[in-house]
C-alpha cells in the first residue's frame, strides 16, 4: 500500500534562511510521481514541485528544490531564502493508480 | 482559464439535511478528483472521474455520499442526511495526463467548500 509520512508537525525558520521539510514514502510501484503542495491559511492547495521516479536530476522550481533519494524513499522539500509569505502548511503527495496520497503536513512559520 | 472553481465556498447546515457541492475543473482537464480534509490532516481521497466515468471510490465514501460528472465537465458531490462528522473542507482537483504512464499528472486544486454541520 502507498503511504506518505511527514514527521515534522511544525517547523520554524528565520527569514532569508533555507529550510528542509522531510517526506518519506512507501510504494511497491516501479513508476510513481512525488509532489509538494503549499496550503496557506486561506485553504487553497498550491502546486509547488514535481519529481518523477525515473528522473535522474532533482527537481527545482525557483526557490524550491526537491532532494530525491530513491533508495531511501525520501523526497524532501528545500526552500531557499525563506520569505514571510512562505508561512503555510506544506503537504507531500504521491500519485497512486487512481488517486493521490497525501501526508499529514508540516506547518512552516517564517520568523522575521 | 481561471482555474478550478468550487461553489459554495462555505456551507452551514443542520444535521440530517442534504447538501450539494459543485466543482468546475480547468476546461481542458479530463480528470477530476474529490477530497475531504479535516483540521490538521492532509486531503483524503474520496472519488475520481475520468471524463464522465467514475473510476474509483474510497471506502470513506459511505452510501450517503454520491458524486456525478454527467457531461464530463463540472461535477457535483452530494451528502445526504448530513452528520456532524461530515464537517470538513471538501476539495476538488482536476488534471490531465502528462505522460503515457501517467506519473507526471499534476493536480490543480480549487479553493474548497468548507462544510459545518450543526
């Protein structure tokens, strides 16, 4: 069965510093996709970054990068140069056969 | 394109009443998902449509829940005889297949409908 684990309920980071949000996954599929979403207090889920299981390079999207370690089944999100607007819930997700599986999320607070 | 839209954004109802939510996906997306999210949790999958066909339903989706996508465009989610435990955010997402194997299928979410059952 597919499962996403996020072990950090809450994280704090100083503005302009980098922060890593952890995500581990479990799947028996050979091909899968991993995603990170941001959910501000307004509630909307915002797509941040995608990593394919066969992609050899780590994905990057602006200040977001995904540290993909396939053997360890981890897909950590790295946010560089944190901004106050980055304060939100962050969810790691994996695409299964006909659905997506989400972790329980990490609440990130950026401190001025 | 304005993205995925959901209506209403908020709904307060009394226990035992029926409620219906609507989702309008991104126009070129043929796949549509419904999720439920409670406080402090990630979204939980409810059901999935490809065009008008409902291809997957979660065990979470009791007999009181029904979803339709009659013309393969907008979708409705109805909850009959609501219970207090149904209080949650109901999220809709749409996507289109990016690769033949489908793994790079990025979902785009609507703003959600927040339901409160009194």
